[in-house]
C-alpha cells in the first residue's frame, strides 16, 4: 500500500459521532506531524478514476459559508488559497509564490503566481480581498469569517459588528499580484491560517453573476484548485474532475473522483466488496472481519467527541452538578472498545492528546496537564443527587441531539443507556437528525444536550479553548465565565510572544473549563477504521485540512 496517513487530522467543526469536520494551521512551536507511509514505487494506470464515500450531503460549496467536514473536503480540492499542506503537513506554495512579514509582525505581503480560474479569468490579489471582505460582511452571514478573521485581520471584528466599512479591512491589493495584509496584533502562525477554507479567494464577477445560485449546484461552482465539480446529485453524491486550468495541473494524475453519500457502514462495505467503490469506513461490526486485509487502515485524528450542554434551553443543564454527573456517568473505555472498535481512545481533556507539544519540549500538552476526565459512577450519583436537590425535583428530562447515521445511532443509544442506568430519575430523549440539520441546530443553539465534535483549525490549543468565550461564535450554549474569558485573552494578548507563559495559561483555562465548570464533557478522541483500495497511491491526511488530500494521488497499474 502507498496510502499515506498523517497521525493527526482535523476537520471542522460542529460534527457529531462519526461525522467529521475542520481544517488548519501549522504549529508555531513546530510540532512535528508523524506520518506513516507505506509505499511501493509504481506507475499510474490508464484509468485514473476512483470512487469514495461521504457520510452526508454537502451543505454548501461556498467558502464563506462552509462549517462542516464534508464541505471542507470538497471545497479544499476545488479551491486553493495562498498555501497548501503537503504529506508532512508542511506549507507548500499555492497561489502565493513568496511572502514577507514586517519586523513588528503586523504586516504580511504575499506575492502571487500566474494562475487561472476554471472560467479562464486570472487569479489576482483582488480575489482574496473580495473573499475576505465577504467573509466578514454581516449581510453574508458567514460563521467562520468573523471567527477566524475577527481580532486577527485589522478591522475585521469592527466590520462584522457593523461598526466599520468593508473597505477598512486590513487586506488590500497593491496590484494584481501583491496582497498586503495588516493584522490587529502579531500572530506568528498567521501564514498557516491562510490554508483554512474561509481564506480561499473568490472571483467577484462570477459570484455576483450567479447571485443566490452560487455554489448551490455544480454548474454554479468555480475552481482555482486541482479539481472542479462537474456533477452534484443532492443527497446522492457528486463528481469532481481534474482542472486543466490549475497552475500545477501536470502534478495532478487523477482524472475523476466520484463521491457517494453512504450513511450505513454495511452498505459501504458491500459496495467495496463488489468493486463499486474504492474507500469506505468500518465500524465495530466489520473491523475484526477486515483487520488482516491489505485494504484495512486506521487513521488517528485529533477530533474530539463531546457533550455540549445548553444552559439556556434546559434548567437542569444550567446546574454544574448535573453536568458533572453526566460526565462521570459515561464509561468511555467500553464505548471505544465495544461500540466503536475502530482505534478511538477515551478523552482525557478538551485539548486532544498527540496534537500539540509544550513550548521547547517534546512533552504533549495532554501529558503536561494530566487527565481531567474520569468515569466514576459513585461520583456521578453524588453530584446527581446534589443537583436534583438544588433543582427541587427527583426527575429530569433531557433531549440529546445527534446524527441519524448508523454508527451515530449506536453511540447515541449507548449514551442513553449509560445515563439512564447510572443516574436515577433521568430520561434521555434522543433527537436523531440528518447531519446538515444538526449543524444548523448547533449553529442556532437549538438543542439541550448535543453529541458534538470539534477538529482543529490550526495546530495550537487556542483552536479548542477559544470556543467558549462569552458570546463566542462557537459557544451557542449559554456558557459564560469572566475568569475563563480573561485567561484566553491573556494567552493571546499579553503572552502572545511568550510561549511558555501562554501555554501555562491555556492549561489553567482548560482546568477551569472542565474541573470547575464542566461546561462540556469530553467523551472520546476519534480514529477512522476504513478500507482503501491498495492500488490507490499518494492519498494522505494532514494536521488540518481536508480529510483526504487527492492532489498527489494516482491509481497504480
């Protein structure tokens, strides 16, 4: 096999059990991405077409609006930003040929290469300026625009708050080939942030011509990346084909990638066995059966699966003892060993293990902190009774939101059983909905308790810990702590250029988030067991970015 998998994979945000999401950045502390590569040198065959699976429909192909892993995957193959990540999670040239940063760290200047959109228009610095302005335009309603650009690019936050004009954004086109970016404060890892999908360029003329149709059908999409979407059958699948206008088209060997939406693992396995698809996920039911197959593979990822507690939509969940009881009640080891059986491991904190190291050290962040998560039924019952007394009741009803896919249903059923068995008086009502609907409800805060996931947008603890700032873009659950806000602000402000103090502050913030407030309950860290056709070479995952990178992939004879 020559399928290459990095040890760490992101994806975006807002996912639920067995549904991935997010993309990201290079670690400012130069944390290495350990890649396992199996390769035999071979030659590409004549038929460069493959078929892979997707867990759900693409909610959007609009870079300004994408918030999910499926959108990240396919927009990541059809668009290209200033840089791209290679198989070692290192930045390689994309639209940018070079960059310079000012001595004070506030001004970045990027020189662009000659490149074209799929409609023949040149890619220019104006395309980046337009896209970034659009991402923070309140009328567009981007979730990730204000989240990523706010507080980073000059005036982005003020614009998204309606307090400044779009033209005041700190991104300007000095000329067609020169993009100048002004930051609010020094951000050492800003260059690697530009890999994220929200920072992709957009052809203004094309977007405005399409209007509301833009990125809703294959015929209304545009590409400056390795592939272009040519077919999109909503709910069923889509096709991307090699883009002949891509600047590095000579490197791209795959001609066609078909994606089929397959929610049930058993269906995917059957289609793989009959040769109709080339990749599919496995669950506990099939892992042991295929473990010795040449096609079997496990990709470990820093996706965290956890409970979100909406303190505004359920009175019980506003009580810290109730939240702590729920966390203590879940046997995470049995979940990963029996229900998942795919290489996933119990979570020990909110920042995943094997994700980022402490400054100037090989010590993992998780190891430096120690475990903050525990399965303890006695403690669960103790906190539960204390919470019930405070609420003046002997019973609590909670709705648990999650995805409606096969493995997700099994996991949700496990959660319900664990909680109702260990916490007397609780009733868990499962709300299983399609992925797109769950993402919408998450964004709107329309849930009581949610089985959610988060994958890193960049390799830094901040990508996890800044989610729960008061009124933060990804909070959506009524949690607010002045002390927590102050710690995150200090880490990214006063200590921005002092890595050791910054990370110590992050450790303190994580302890507050979990030990004291139990704002969320980490459950497990994900891995994906799958079958991938051994003849397909050069596919890999990166620290952040699309789940699979296909630019360098090919089918071997």
